[in-house]
C-alpha cells in the first residue's frame, strides 16, 4: 500500500477495503482507521456483494434510528 490509510471523516459512508496486500499490520491499521470491512484478494463476488449489502443495511438502520430520535 505504501502509505497511511485515510478514511473520510463522514462516518455515515461505509468503507470496505479490498486489497491484494495482506498482513496483520495492514489489517490492524485499516481497522484502527475505522474501515468497516477488510477483505484480502482473492475475494469471491458473492462475499463482496454480501458485505456491501450488510454495510448498506447497517447504514440505513442507523439513519432510521437518527430520524426517530
């Protein structure tokens, strides 16, 4: 990756990191920067689709909760 991981400040945007690089340090760094999911290649199309769907459903649930309060 060759640098630091930067995640947008807007935490309502779900972040899925798909990378060819592996290693516990990279994964730890990504999670510390609030990446929601860290996937190493090769990842199946089905897994990526399921994770994106999950991230979007979590975001929608948070938005509904905020609207109700």
